């Protein structure tokens, strides 16, 4: 049996015996609203004893409970503050990383753009050089073709001219003039071969 129950029984034993009026409805109190004075005193003492017992025996447990609860809440608050700081630090790191990524992206784009412009410029120069070379080669080939054609044309003109002259000369000679030319040729040939024959005979 607990100390509170023992105390209540002791107080009940010390309480005076009060006789109640009994009527046809049962027990009737002496006062229609308030209980008897001794009952009020008894309940006050019992309440004080209960409060004292709770304070004496349950106080440390309650105090420890609230202390642990306060520590737990404080720890959770500290963890929340630490988590918030970590989140802010991570967000700052991510923003910094994004800034670095954007800077690197711009640098890569600039390098790629510069390389592309260099390749295009080199290609233009190479195309210009090839165009100049092709133009010079074409000019040389055209000049060669023109020169070769001119030489062939002059040769053909010369051949046709000589043939035409011979044909004109032959056609313009009459029989007597033709016979005279033949005799002159024979005479020149005979005159040229005569001294050679004389030199051979004398030897």
C-alpha cells in the first residue's frame, strides 16, 4: 500500500462521525451547496499530501523528463541550424560551380569559335591560292594551245601557199616557156658536171 493511501485511511479514521438526516429520498446533506467543514479540511489536507508526494517522488522524474525534452529540442534546433548552414554552403558551392561551368563554357565556345574562324581563313587562303594556280595553269594551257594552233595554222598556210604558187606557176607557163626552162636546167646541170668529168679524164 502506498504512503498516500495510508495517509488517506489515517485521516478518514480521525474524521468525526457525522449523522445525516435520512428521509424518504435517502441521505440528505446538512447544507444544500457546501460539504461539511471537516470534509473540506480533510480533502484539503489530502490534496496537499498528494501534491507533496508528487513533488517529492515524481518531481525529479518530471524535472528529468522536461530537462531531457529541453535538451532534445535544443539538439534538434542545433541540428536544424547546422543543416541549414550546410544547405546554404552547398547552395553556395553549387552556384559557384555553375558560375565556373558557365565561365568554362564561354571559354570553350570562344576557343571553338576562334578555331573555326582560323580554319575558315586558312580554307579561304588555300582556295584563293588554288584558284590563282588554276588560273595561271589555264592561262598557260590556253597560250600553249593558241601557240600550237598558230604554228599549225602557219604551216598549213605555208603549205597551201607553196602549193598554190606552184600550181599558179605551172598553169601560167606555156609549152614553149616550159620547154625553155627544161633546157636551161639541163644546160646548168651539164655545165656543172662538165668540169668534173674533165678533171677525172686528165687524172
